[in-house]
């Protein structure tokens, strides 16, 4: 453990008859890798030889302020809060982050939105301390949504914290901050055993028969179950994306998340959900992300399903249904629009019955 030193005051007489004050850190404090804090200039001065009562009172006031700063700096150094070193305390952190969000793409953009939610859309570099980032880390792990469930899954929280720490490193490299507090923050471990919720065939049937007024939301959910489309792709669907070839309908579109162009055959159930196919226009013109976030939990409750189901769970449901039908993983990966087969593995968990069937094949 790093030994805590002391913070002392150093006075230096100037030629103009004033005495300036510096804080000396003994031993020097390791602020970040290779950077040590040895001395801090306070930009405060008193009269070296006060000539009257006014100058003497001025000196007393200055020395009292210097002593208060010294005590506060000691407490900050114990807490490893070096925000006072920033030369850009008033610069808006969120604006800076958003100017770099394309550096890591849409995933980074989502991380910034979570950060904005945490700090209520107001944060300057002067606010960025070890304690502040520790609170943000706790927020990612503990915050709950309107439905009472955790707002962020373990792996989502890990990803968001990773991106915010990377953006702070960029700020440090840009000399917007003189220290990188993110180095003091432990990352969130990725949960490789995290089981993603999916619906059973009985639950899918309950979803279809659920008494729910918003039929547009219901159609979007049923289409996601039948196609495995992400929420963003469902919302972006246009009738122009539906093409007919050889007696079957195909969905030709560019995946929003990856930019990957795909042509996917639609099942008869998916076509039935779509209904009468039109020539052009949005398939779900009245829907948006906030509407789905608000109404999908209501639909799940109306169906009597007790699981924590988000829109993305319908994508997992699609993958698991294919796996249960004996479809191989490379084909599932293609139907999910994954460029890499490894991405599909996180969506799949083999059922006990499926594993027993595989082992039984060896016994024949």
C-alpha cells in the first residue's frame, strides 16, 4: 500500500515585495502512470513586509485561505481525488465524449447515454474524480428501470464502463485533464456464463393470444420472434425491403448495428404477421424505441409471463427455436446476421434434453 505523505506550505519571496505560496507534496504522489505531483502553485501572495493594519489583515486572510487549501488537499490526496489538477474544469464532459463517439461506434454512443443518465446530463471535467467514477460504476451495476428490473445486464455494464474509461484516456491524451482517474476504477468482469432469457413455445402462444390493445407493438414483437431481428432493424423496416422470389418472401436489408447486407427468407408465420404487403413506406410507422421499451413489459405481463423479457430476448428466442429444431450453429449465425460464428454462441444454451439426445447417439 502506498504510504501517505504530507502536504506542506512553501513561501517564496518575490522581488516585488510579495510572498507567494506553493504546496509541497512529500513524498511526491503518484497521480497516474509515470506522473507524480510534487508541487502545486496556488497563485496567491501576501505582503512580505506589511506596512499598515490593512496589509497585515490582508496577510492573515491569505494565510488562513492557504492553510484551508492545504488541509483540503491533504484530504483529497488521501481519497486520491486529483480533480484540482485539471486545467479545464469547466469544459463539458458529455459534449467532449459525444465529439468522439464515432471513435467506437454505436456501442460507445450507448455508453455515453448511460453516463448522461447517471449525471443528469450535466458534468464537467472538474466533476470527474475517483469517487464520481466509482459511483457511476455502482450505478451501472445497481440501477433499475421502470419495470423494477436491473437497467443494465452485467455484460452491458462492463462494456459501457470500458468505453467511458477509454474516452477519459483520450481526454488525458488531449491534455484536457492532467490525471486519469479511470486507472483507479476496477473494470466490471464479463459474465461468460450469463444465460439469456428466451421464450418457450407455450409462452410464444400466450404472447400471441394476450389481450393487448396496441396491435402494432404486438406485430413487431411477433415478427422479432419469427425472424430474430434486432429492435433497431424492426423499427427501420420498410415494405421495399420485402422481395418475392420463387414463391417465398425474402427480407433484403442492411443490418443497422453491423452494416452487413443480408437477404433472409421469411417463414409463413412471419409473412402472416406482416399481413398485406404494401409497395412502399415504413412497416411500423407509429413505433419508436421509447414506445417499445415502455409497452413490451406491459405485453409480457398481459401474457402472464413471469420472466424479465426485453425486446432483445425475442432474438434469443428465435436462435433457441432453431437450435431445438436441430439447425447447425453456422446456419443460425447466418440467419442472425452475424459476421462471426462466435457471436452466435452467446445466444445459445443447449437444453438438457438436447444434450441427452446427442449423447444417446453415441450409445446406438
